[in-house]
């Protein structure tokens, strides 16, 4: 599936990624990912999934569960080097009935500039113990 959607910056692609995640929108989620079998996704406590088919299948299964989630994302580090961008972020996730449960995840999102704009090539998420002391509250709320 080739997407005509254009992400002018890695941050645009990241915003689209979390919007699609919150809406459990499989089509929009896959628009963010590069149209390449070299993509990799690692969900918290999960296996390394490689290629569009495996990544698509994992999101399809996750979204089929019907769980609602809301993300507050705070960037820890953002680096751009040529056609690659790396964002290391904390994901404060509200989920469960009435979004009352909370989880903290540390994620690395890697974006590559392609002929069709910036696309996600790697998402690696792991449970996080706690925000580092002195950290500010998330600077981006997606809802």
C-alpha cells in the first residue's frame, strides 16, 4: 500500500502516528510507516516484527481489541542527521475503562526521509520505570 499522504517533518509523522494509535485507525497508522520491508516494530514486551505485513498484522490485532488509549508524549531527545531522525520519548498512556489506568512507556521512533516525505521505519517501545527526576510534564498532548 503506497500512501499519497505527505509528512513534511519527522514531527508531523510522529503526530500522525499517535493520532492513528489513539483512534485505532489501521489505515492511517500504516500511512505513517515507510513502504519498505525493512521496517521494524517492537511493542512493549513483544517480539521484533519485520516487514510491512508483520507490522500491519500486529497493529490490526492490537486495534481489534477495542481498547481506548490516550497519549501524552514528552520528548527526551530528538536528533536529525541527514535523512534519518530519531525521537526518544516517554509515552504516558491512559487506558482502560474511562481511561482511568495509566502506563508509562519509553519509546524510540526512527523516521526516514523518502521521496514521499518522512516515514516511520522503527518503533520500539518498552515499559518505563518512572520519569527521570526533574523531568517536566509532557509538552505534547494528543487527543
